[in-house]
């Protein structure tokens, strides 16, 4: 019997993926525009990119866990189509922000 | 040693891309016969990407400054200013997407059309982004090469 369901874990980590992707792009713009933040990120791990990667990865895993266990452990309810739309549009938007920034803004 | 590290990055990045394509095709033909293979390949794609990311990341943080200096003295400055700058940040999203593959593949794929749709989209994004990263890597290597050519 065909159905259309997806688990709370796929929804939670899918939303975390979308949010972390957008945050990834925002960090790019903020650190490149602000020397104090760039230098602060360099001081934390020795390289701004290492700090940047760690922030995004920790955010992804932490948010994924929190969103999966949200609403008292029931997680969020969402159709697969809507989740696909959120994930693909977030990844595309984040990609465009990053490419657009280095193409026109830097 | 440096070259081995860089080739490890390229090799596992390409392996991740091929695994994502394999996954995409296998999900299109999903049945009880191939569902275990789909899940194994999703884990392999994620593992390949983590190896590629760690090898490339270590090389970038430790050794790229030498290549960068050559590129910025040569005629292909864009291969750092535009291509490497985008690559080093887009690859973080690629790592997230590849890490998400085993999560999406753990669904009841044979019975859920929605779960298959989700996995197909994520696998396609992984394959396309990995292909883009591969191309960007080629441009960066060419930026170093033209920077070393006699003027």
C-alpha cells in the first residue's frame, strides 16, 4: 500500500539542513564584511574556515536533534513535498548568496 | 605527502558523486530486493564525503597558502578570489547534504512515495554540487599552473 509519510527524524534534520545552509551563507557575508568577526573566528581555531565549518556542523546536528524531539518528542508534521521545497530552496538560496557575494559583493 | 592528501580529497569527492548517482538510479528502481543496498550506498556516499572534506580541509588550512600566493601572482586571480572562495563555503553545504542521505534513506522507501521523492532530490543535489566542486577544483589547479608558467 503506497503512502506519502516521512519520519520526524527526516523532517527535523531536513529543516536543520535548510537552516544551517542559510546560516552558512550569512556567516560568509558577515565575516567577509567585518574584520573583527573574521579575526575572532581565526583566533578560535587558528583558521576562520575551520571555525566556520564547526559552527555550521554543530548547528546542523544540534538543531536536527532539537527539531526531531520538538513538541514533546512528537516532532514536526510536514508533507514530503513541502520538506523537499524547503530544503531545495534553502540550498539554492544559500548557494546564490555565496556565489553572488564573491561575484559582485566582495 | 601533500599530493597524496590532495588526491585523497579528489578521489573521495568523486566517489561521493558516483555514489549519489548510483543512489539516485537505485531509488528509481526501489523494491525489497535493493533497499538494503540503497541504505549501504547512502552511508558510503556520506562517508566518502566526510573523508573528502577532512582531507581537503586539512590541506586547505595547512598548505593552500602556497598555491594561493602563486595564483595571486599569476593571470588567473579569479581562481582564488572567486572560485576557491565559493568552493570552500559551498562544500560545507555539500557535507550537510551528504550527511543527510543516510537519514533520508532510513525511511520506508518501498512504500512511501514522499520518502523516495525526498531521497531523490537530496541525492541529485549531492551529485550536482559534487560535480560543481570537482570543476572548481580543476579551475583552481589550472590557476596554479598558469601562475607557474614563464611570463
